[in-house]
C-alpha cells in the first residue's frame, strides 16, 4: 500500500473507530440464501478486515445476530499489519437462514457464545479421529484414505470402507500411496481441517484437504493432483475417488440432479448406474445421451442409510462422471468414458466435493444437495472493507468511485456471458495448422480451462491455435476487487474459479529440465502449460489476485502461489538483461504485493533492484511506449514504500512528458500520473487522469476487462488518496 493511501486509511479508521485503546466498531456481514433451502446451524466461514491498530492479537471477537444473540465463533488471524495488529481475521460460526432470505450479522468486540455440540477431535499413531455429532470417521496416517469407516451418530456399524484415490498416468495406474504428511491444521469447536500430502507413485503427487463441521452430516474435500512426471506431456485416462459401501449402507435406489429439471430417482440395478458429463452441453445417463447439465450430485439410499457426493462445478469442469453399484460409489474427476486428458509437466488441478451420509428419515432435500458443494458467502460491508485498507485498491460503492464500481460489476457480468459462448478449437496441440485437427468447443469450460478466458476468435492466427489468456493482467484480482466493492455473489464465485485456476494450472509446480522455472506462472499460452513457445515471461507475472483470494477466503494455496512467484522473482532480480519496460515493471508490482502481505524485507529489496535496473534501462523520455506505463506504475508502488528521490524524479518527468503529448495516450500510462498527481497535488494532472478514467471501457471479454478493470481500480484508489502527502514510510 502506498504511504499516502496508508495515511488516508488511518484517518478514516480513526473516524470510524473509538479512541485509541478501545474496541473497534461493529462490522456488518450480510448473508443471502441463493438456493431455496433452509439452513440450520449452517457453517459460515468469513474473512473480516481490520484497519491498522483496530484489532490486537488475542482480542475477544464475537458475532451477533439481528436480535443481539451471540453466536459461537472460531477464529484465527490470516495477515497482520506492520504494528502487529490483525489485518484479516478468519471467522467460523454457524447460522440459520431461511430460503431466499437475507440476514445481517455483526462482528464486534466481546466474548462469543460457547459452541453447543462442538467437534470432538483426537489423534494418535493410527490417525485423526473426528466426530461431528452427526458423523464419525478416521483419517489414517499409515495408509491412504480421505475418510475411513464413516459412521452415523449413535451407530457402531461403519457405512463405508476407505475413500481411496486413483490416478492413471499413461499406462501406469497409481493408487494414492500412504501420506508422507498428515497435519491437523485447525481443531476448533466448529471446524476441523486435515491436510494430506503424498504421491501416486507414477510421477504425480497429491495434496488433499478435508474439512468437517460441528453438527453437520457432511465432509468437504479438496483433492489436488500435481504433475511431476519427467515428460513434457502425459495422458491421464482416469482420475477418481472410490468409496466402498458396507453393511447398513448397501443401497437399493439412487437419485441425481439435472440443472433446471426435477431430480431423477430410480432403482439401482444389479449392473449399477452411470452418469457422465461429456462436455458443458451434454450428459449421458446410462446409455442415453441428453442435452443438459448434471447438477453435480448423486445419492444412494437403502433401508438404513443414504450416502452421496456433491461436486462443485461438475459440468463446468467436464468430463466428469459417477459410477455406482450396490457396493461402491465412484466419482471420476476425469472420466474414463472420455478421451484421456493431456497433462503438462508442472500443472496441477484441484477438485472440490462434499461427501455426506444420513439416516433415511433425515434424507437431505434436493435443493440442499444441489448447493451443498457451494459454501455460504458472508459479504463484508464494502464501505467498511474499503476504509480498512486491508485489501489494497478496493473501493467504496458510494462517493466518487461509485460510477466505476457499477461499471466494474456490469463489465464482470458481460465477461461471464461472453466467456460462456466463445467458440474455440480444442485440437489438443500447440499449433492446429494441420487439417482435421479442428474440434469446436463453446465456452471456457473443461477441467484445465474453467476460471480462465480464451482470446476472441475461433482460432488465434498468431500462435496457430486458440491461446488461453492464463488470466493475463490478473483477472482474479479485478474480480476480487469487483466483489469486495460490490458484494456481488456471482462475482465471488468467478473470482474463486479464476484464482484456483491460476494457483493450479497456470503456476509451474515442477519442471525437471528447467528447475529454475518452478514457482513462476506461465504467460498466455496454448494448452495453458506448454513450453514450446517459451518459458516464463517477466512481463506477464502477477500475485495480487492470488493474495486477494487468500485474504477473502483464507485458502493458503493462494498465499503459496503468490510467494512462489515472488521467490522466483527474487532469484532473477539481478540477472535481467535487455528487458522491455514491462519486464522490469510487473516484477516490482508482484513483489510489492507479497511484501505488503508478509512484511519480508527480501521482497522489497528485490523490487528495488528491478526498479533501479528499469530506470537505468528505460529513461522517462520514452513516454510514447505503452509498456513504459507499466514500469512507471511499478515505480510508483516502490516509491510509496521507500520515498526514493530518484524514483520520484523519474516519475515526475514521465508524468509531465505524457501530458505534453498531443496524441491520445494509452490508458496504461495513467496510473503513474494519478500517483504523481496525489504525490504533488497537481490539479491539472488529476483532471487529466479523471477525464481518461471516465472513458474506460471494460469490454465484454477477458483481456479488456482485466486491463481496464485493474487500471480503473488503481486510478480510483489513487485519486481517493488526495494530498497532502505524508513523509514516506521508512523501513529498518
């Protein structure tokens, strides 16, 4: 965060908060039920922002409802300010929420109510045992099982064996091997989290995270596979999880959901049943192909129990399938009914799903099953979030930035709509010049593609095939800022998809032939992860979206992805030769974001090295180059933290040169001018920036939305930080 932005945040926080040393003012969290079912004691995880000094570590925090009743709370800090106070606090609570209704909770000082029926958690050499009050199960340490011996409340008879995982790579089948690490990450009264790490034994690793909730009959699972196979590409005929059913769980019937239709219920025949989502437009039930989309859930029921799986984004991440028999339920993350997936070395992919079990008399309603895999969203008051400064460049939806916030929301929805209908060529190669390789797909869907956007046009003529954006210009960050400034739930969902795509698919997790590439992200690329057209590009790297995702959700993979990029950039800081301006610029912005999140001086030092190298290589006189605008904005980030006089002189010269040009300037030049305007109080510069910002067009597809969206949020936040400018922040 810039020095003057920090000053503005501090002034606003003082205005909103009681006198120093007293408690923070309440923070509103809004809940909206989107799926048409009644939530009872439903888990809610929400990340709450605080201004510097507002919340000291260990201070008591409670959540109260509209009537002032205190709810149970579990909390942990995610990020701290430089003074040690809490910047983001991850809160867990449980709420009741009626269908299609809205509620307003308050986060405020005070001691939370005790949790009734808290989780029971224990661990020993055999594994981690969890009792939610509705379910009991084991996560073993000496053998692989996501969950094992699932039991209903009050019963000693297990319903299941071990939920296993299988990944076939080429011709090598790989059962998940015993974990090398089992970690109980959270063990509070409301939510428990367990992480497993290990290998499939065929060049692929796994990371599995399991969450359980007090009183609830379901378990949430994130399964991540990582391609460390030494070949550039390898086929994946199948990736799946399998749950053996035993005893009381043996089913006689099954039901499943189809988007926009009534649930289908049928008898389970001896040969079992199969559901297969072949693409985003067609599914197969048994042997019958139908237009439509599976809702992502299937439930098996017998005389004594019902068991099911609900997948988040099943049709969006096709091809996926369910295969069920009387003694087994299989969920295929990559369906064996499809042609094998083409996986590139270093790629990863996370699938999220929920496993549940219940007595027949307490069978879960279809509306719940259709939404079970999608967590409840707690929306922080956007005005309070912007004033806290905890998410850099988030805006208040009222006041001078209101028009841009509306434009960002409208642009996001146009982007979603366009992304759903854009045709592209799924030829499976870097270049599709040969005849017969055309395979038309519609929309940015599929296991590797969900969360990304494609360059417009059926086939990109520059690279010979369709080129994926790989979230160029940090689409995830623009979506995060749009959500934070508006509270729009659909934008939140798309932000999560984009951030996970970047964290998994776009990040280089392994590269045996070039290990120095590990940690960096791929630039825009056919197949997302190919190396044929070159490796990492310093002019196409970003961390702000991954960090914003971490702040807003608490998912540590976002922080890890940002750190991995920054660590790569630290190693490259003194080896850049003949870089164009943005190759000096983007690393600074990426490093400063991670420095802001962690406070680790090495990231600031590396950013300063890129800044000094960029100024030496590119004087401010080349103002006609749009890429110089990226370098100029980057220097503004670094100057705000260091107060370096040489950077200030470069920036003032650059801003003056841009404004003296007669031709219409590229909008990428204007964030630096906005910074200089706020730094110096130059009204003419401020007016020029305002006039240019008002003409921003966020377009209807990924690239203009990302470019102009991030520029708009940057400019508006800088214009809000009006002079006088305080002294620069000094670092020890």
